[in-house]
């Protein structure tokens, strides 16, 4: 994944707040990356309403 790409939230690995659950199936733009635990990287995604949060890479699908 690269910054600026459009991605779709296809699944959620963990229990999360209802605010994030509402993003399931939504498309957003990759804005950056976040180091998580030293061995994995999260992807920061911003949505049309300017809300941004991070997801694990396997929770996202790159849109063509």
C-alpha cells in the first residue's frame, strides 16, 4: 500500500468502538503508516468526513 491509494475496510480484527465499526465496507485514502509493536505496521486511513484512524494491513483491500 502507498500513501494516496484508495482502500476499502473489509474486516476488523479486534473489538473496536462503534465509531470505527461504522467504517466497515467504507472507502478511504491512505494518509500514512504507524509503527505498532516493533514488528508490524498499521495503515492510517482518512475517510470523506475527515475522520482518520489506523487499521492492520490485512483489514484493508486496495481499490483499483
